[in-house]
């Protein structure tokens, strides 16, 4: 059932089931599971692997490394939103991998000593700047990986850093182009359902406003996530009805801060 209908919400139950079946069966199942789902749900699949690495003892380093290998093998498909001709799911677009998903991929590859897979991933991501934007998403990934001791010294990390640095240096002589869509790069790692909805809103290239009717504690949680990750959006509470609604509106803050005309105006 999980193989056929996985959406990401079942990860906790799936890990509990793996604990019950034991190390050998779990180690055989998880790589196949990743191979089946990574192309369509890369963020959810990587979040599952990160959770498995942190919360279960039934999976060996070898099983996790094999799962990372399957994710990397499926990465070309995950980077291509269009499905191949004849795919029975051709009506459904794939969910693109986000900065958070890429961060988890590299962190787990480092944890499992699968750095050849990490280097392959870095090469693929460098070839798809429209998916992992070198000016917005790649810096978010690099920032999220700083806490992984030793990872910054690897070839994969250096390739991502050079990719972003070369792009930004080449662009520095001219004003940055206005963003072509409303996608916001984010390294949000919280797995709660409200942050999942916030991530989906950030990944939507068209939507500019999202409404979250939530009790006060949950609104404060999203406030903190938005502010800590410096997301390009404003947020205010609409105090009508119960619960009150957190209204989030995307803006161009990062682009405007980088614009020479904006900097000149701010100095007057």
C-alpha cells in the first residue's frame, strides 16, 4: 500500500513498520521504496530518509547508502517535470526538488560516506539551474550544510559553491533580472503539516498569497519559520472568525535589496 499511494504523510508509520520487520527486510525494502518514489516526490522521500537516519536503529549505513544511490539514480527524472511518453501518470506533473531536499540528499550522502553519489548529484544540479537556482536556492543549500562537520571540504560541496559563486560574479556587473516566477527557495526542515503547506506555497510559481487559519501557537510557529529563513514574504494576522488567519504574501525583497536603484534610494 505504501509503495502505491505514498504521499509523505505516512513516513512515521512506515518507519515504525520497518522497525517491526527487522534489519534485513528493512534494508531490502527501503532502497526499492526510494527508487519507486523519488522522481515524483523527492522532498518527501529525502525527508523520510533523514528521519530514518535520526530515529531508527534498524537500518544499517549500507541500507541508507543504497537508498541514497537509488535517489541519485532517479535524480535526472526528478529534475525533469515532464514525464516520458507512454507514462500512465503523464497527466500529473512531478513535484520539483527543493533546497531542503537537496540539503538532505548531500547531508545523508556525507553521513553514509557516499560522496561519489554526492558529486554525481552536484554535477546534475549544476546542469539544471532552472530547478536549483544558483543565485537563490544553491546558497540556501550551502547555508544548510554548514553544520555538517567536514562536508564543506568535499568536492561536491566545492562544486556547488563554485556554481553559485561563478553565477553571482558573472551577474555582478549588471543589475539582476527580475524573477520570472514566484518560487521562493527555502531550506525549511520542519516536518509538521503546516510547514509542509508553507513549503508547497513557496514552491508554487504562480500563487502569491496563502491563508493559514490556525490557532495562535501555530501562527507563531509559522512566523518564526518565515523570519528565521528570511523568506521573501510578508505575514499578518487577519482577526476575523475563529481561528484567526495568518495571511502570507510573497514579495521581491531579496531582488529589491540587490537592485542598484533600490540601494541608491535607501542611501538618500
